[in-house]
């Protein structure tokens, strides 16, 4: 191979690769960063420049790039079986993964259906829900509800329950329009209103909507505790308990889209575990469908899963073929991806990751004090291993300017609007957290001066 340079690769990439979530013209001025290798929390380019991956490469990476234990598991699997179709065949990694996920997840979610990405998991949950009601004699339950500012993925079905105008408006004519209900996002509480009381007020609006429309509603889909793409909007866990109770009352499924928040990101293995029926209580809820992806393979390979209850599985179990769930993807349950997921679960157990993350988060919150106190920083918030805040400033194109200035500090940040957030890999060290805060403060000072 000839020697490759950053410059050479970024020109070739711009010519041949259509990049995701990108207005390609912006790359006339903003260079792409070709990455040669990964090393723990760092990404390294072809000149040896190291970038601290403060967003876990779009929230997927948990235990660092090129993690030796996950690498070894994939290599071992590669020597045995790279792939086999999952219709008519099965294999040990997919069976073991399903058994282990069922033990970890909220009680009762004993059946795992696999796909390759988050949006497909959402499609599956939506289709399974409506098909369940059809099989049970409720063919009119075909509508869904989501929260305002929700994000559930970009395929047409997932986009139809997404409420981000920038991603959705161009495709309005292609989408079935589903209703949204107010988001319990704590930032939207009125002055003097607690996040708890605001969440309860939003739940009343959900109740009103369900009261009027439940006959046509299959499911309510939510991102538990944190609406990621809305700008890491965090809300009180009492909302989850109310949503579960209302869905039960009105015979509507609850779909928990834990694609971003699952796998320990909010401090518990799954965000649904933190649902609270009263202040200070952590009761947990079981959704009817739990969607997982992103961190499930430690950020290595595309894999997603929808977990559901026995009663729902049973409604498809019949002599009649068409009552079955005939959905499929070519790579459903890919053995390499399942092995990466099993290695990821091993690390959670062996390294006591949830407890360790509590210590890391406490350390981070201590050293983040200058950030929290910065005159241009508003709504500093944290849950588990997610931090977010708004930067008050008036110049246009904040997100782009911030991204570019962060790169100068060898830091990968990707703001959403005026919201800056950190979703670091769980292996981030104290020294790396120190660097993250120091460099971010420099970026914010440059942006606001
Ligand atoms: C990322 C994400 C999705 C979509 O997953 P993809 O793998 O990007 O298709 C869906 N829901 C939530 C909450 C997400 O964060």
C-alpha cells in the first residue's frame, strides 16, 4: 500500500462517500478527519494526531476503541462461524445472548427479536405492536403516540414517530402522521415548578389523549429518561411510572426505545429500572417492548434487538403462517455481532462497571464545577454517564463552530443546536476527564468571546 495522508483521504472521501447526517457542501470549508486507528478513548489520524472521543462515536462505544477483550471474542468467533441465516437455523451466540439479556432486562421480557440497527428495532416494535392487536381482534389499533421532540430513527416508520423537524419535514408526504404529546423535558417546567410536578402535568395530558383516542392506538413509544437527539433532554422518572400505568389502563403498549440510554448509560443497566411511582422510590417498570442497539456490541458491530413479553409472543404462535411475525433482515442475529455483545456483557460483570461508573460520574461532577459555573453555561445536567448543558451565545452556526474549535483542541464534540454534551466511553480515566473539562472550557471561551 502507498503511504496515505489525511489530505489524500479527505479528498477521496468527499468524492466517493456520501456522509450521513451531513450537508456535503459544508465540507468545502470544514475538513473531514480520516481516522487511522482507535486506542481506548482516543481516535488517531494519519498524522498521529489524537482526538478524545467525548461522544463515544455517536454514543455507541462503551469500553474504548480496539478493546482487547472484545477484539479477542470477535477473532475467536471469526474462526468458527462468521454468519448463518437465522430462519431455520440457530447458533450458540444468539441463544446465549438472548438468555443473558432476558436475565438482565426488566422481568418478563423473555423473547428477543434481532435486527442490525436502531431504526430497524423501532420498525419491528411498531409492526409487532399493531400486528399483535390485529391478531387479538383489534384491527383498528394502528396509530402510535410519541413525545414532542422525540427521536426514534430515520427509516420511514421510525421517522413517523420522530418529532425533529429538520429530519422529518422533507419527507412529510411519505409519512403516516402520528400524534405527539408534551415532553416532560425538565427545562420546560415553569418557574417555581419542580421537574417532578411538571412530569406529572405532562402525564395528565397523556391521559387526556389516551382517554379520547385509545381505541385506535397500538402503542406509546418513548425514550426513557433522556431524549437524546432533542439535545439530551432529561426528565423525571415519575413520568415513566405514570406512562406505564396509563398504557395498562387504556390497553395500549408501551415501547421503551433504550437504543441510546440502555446498556448502563443512565446509571442502571436500563433506564426503565429507575421509573419511580413516588419521590425517592425506584420501582422500575417493564415495557411491552424494549429496543436496544448502539452500545449493545460495545460499539463494534451493527446489532439491535427488540425484547418482548410471553403474552405478545403467544399471540403470534399459531398454525396459520400469516399470524406469525414474518419480518426479517439478512443479517438478523449475526454471530460476530452477538459475540461482541456477549464480550460486552462479560466486561460489565467482570469489571463491576455500573458501580465504577458511579465513582467516575462523581469525580466528573466535582471537576466540572468551573464549567457549571461558567457565565455562558445554562441548565448543566447529568444522569449516569451523560452530561449536557446549553451555551448561551448569539452567533449563528454554533454547532459547526464548536465542532471545529473542539477539533483544534483534539477533542471530538458534536453539539446539537446550542447544546453541548458528553457521552464518554466508560473506560475514560480521571486524567482524560480532566483534559476533557480543560479543553472544553477553552472551546467555550473562544465561542463566547
Ligand atoms: C440512535 C437512535 C435510534 C436509531 O438507531 P440507528 O442505529 O441510528 O438506526 C433510535 N432511537 C434512539 C433513541 C436513538 O438514539
